[in-house]
């Protein structure tokens, strides 16, 4: 998924019963937008051992969520996760 985003860029991704569309990939962070109105979005961060999934509602600023997820992901990578 993280090496070849083509598999879900056209079809999207289902998380917790909500369909998300691909927005952007930056390094190990993938950003997604909920297809349903006012549902917010999601972001995925790949570490060595895990994929951290963050889901947020429309009241949150996506840029702040992405920044927080990136910091968390980098922290986990630095601590061998």
C-alpha cells in the first residue's frame, strides 16, 4: 500500500465502515478524505512494525491532524517501532 498507492488511489479505502478517497502521500504519511459530507478524513503513517491510523471529524483542521500524525509516526520510528 505504501510502496504502490495506485491500488487504492482510484478505489479508495474503507475504514470503520466509512469510505475514504486518496488525497496525497508524503513520505510514510497517506492522507485520505471521507466521501460522506461532514465526516472529516483519515491519515495513515507506516512505521517499521505498524500502520498508525488516525481518523478525525470535520471539526478538526486536517493540517494539524497530519502534523500530529507525522510527529507521532516519527517518534515511533525513532523508538524502533
